C-alpha cells in the first residue's frame, strides 16, 4: 500500500495495521497514580496509538494510558518532539468505573 506524504511524495506504507484518525483527550498515569500528564490521542490502531503532548513531559518508557473510559499499559515505540508512538502491552483494556463529576461548590 502507498500514500502521499504532506510534501506530495509517494511513499510506501510501513504500518502493520490500519490506523483510524481521532482527536480524543487522554492521560498518562505514572508514579503509581501520583502523577498524570494530559495528552491528545491523534490516531489509533489495534496495536497502539499516536499521541501529542502539550509540552515536554518526563514520561518513563512504560506507563498507564487512560482514554475513552479505559486504561491500557503502553510502551513508547518512538518519539519525535512532542509526538509519541505508543504500543499496547495488554491485549484488552480495563474499563474504568464511571464517576460522575460533582458540581463545583460555591462559597
């Protein structure tokens, strides 16, 4: 399979699995849940996701990724600036319990 890159050059597709574009918020959870980093999921396949970070973040090579009310253990496959390719380590994601948000208290 081939595709045209942003410069107009025809290139060979190197991905093993097709990807679906998406724009979804997510979180990287590290330090046994003591630290979280916001990120944006840009595309997804059966084997992983591409994410963008809002700024430099000290992420370990393996961490918990939460998005769409699920959590996955992921490993960083590649990094280009603030964009990361993550591979899923788990075959299925654990569904997180629903927690309704409380309205902000007014004083």
